C-alpha cells in the first residue's frame, strides 16, 4: 500500500476537497476510486463508523470526514502551502465558516433536490439566505481568508459546480444574486489544483437527475 492513499468517488465534492489540499501541498498519493453501491473491504475497514468516502490513509492509518482530513493534511505537511492561518482566532473563524458550509449549504442542497412544492420553495429561500451570509463574509476580499487561498475556499469551492443544479431545481440565478461569489469561484478555478478536481456542472446535473429524478 502507498504511504498516502485517498479512498474517494470521482464526483464527490467532499473528496474533491481532499484532492485539492493534497495537490496544493504537493503530496504524492495513490487514488482509490470506490464503488459506493458495493463498498470495498478497505473502505469498510477504514471507516467502520460511517462507511463513507473520503478516507485518507497515511502510513496505513485512516483519517475520515473531509474537514478533518483537510486539517490533518495541513498539520501533517506544514512546510507547504498553509491552508489554515497561524493566528488562533483566524483559525477558529476558518473552521466556523467551513462548518457553516457543511451545516447550512449541504442541508439546503439536500432539501432543494429531494422535496417539492412548499418544502422546496422553503429550501430555495434558505439556500439564497445561506449564500447571502457567505457573500457578506467574503465581501470584497479575493478569498475568504483574505489575499491567500485557504481552508474555507477549499471547503466551499467544490460545491460551486452544484450551483447550476441549484438554479435548475430552485429556479433562481446565483450570478444574479451574488456576483461576488461567482467571481470568487472563477478566481479559485484558475488554480490548477481546483480546475483538475472539480466536476463539470452539467455532469453534476445529470447525476442528480439520475439519483433524484428530473426537477
């Protein structure tokens, strides 16, 4: 087994976070594509609690959950491209916003794609509100942490290919509401690590339709 291995699924935005972080750090690793319908023994053994990807194996030891993996990668290879700021308060703020993304955006996404009628309309309003909060936090900065691409950017940018699907299911325009977020997303995609990791938005939409049915 390679010293560093990532158990992942190609379209997973959570796995893409790990791929971006490893690329930014210049860490060589073995990529192991997982079948989520027939989970491998390695995945089940490595993440027996949740049985989900992504899982980072480093020296044979598993690290699970994407935000925890990002923190681990940052701490295990500290000499290259820091993801989290050194200041303790700034680090805490970065973790807060990354958790906000997972707790709010992902929840709104799930409800937007799996409900109809009033419930879907509420999910749309909640999504627009959550994006507004993130837009306010971004402000006029280049990246969420300021001038440097970092932890919150990695956590959020892998959800941006899903914006097209949000718009299709929710009948609204992210660009119209939040042009600063769209400009930030384009800036992030200029990085090779991000460009190589992200899924094409139309492919995401196809996957969602296969999973949940046409909107």
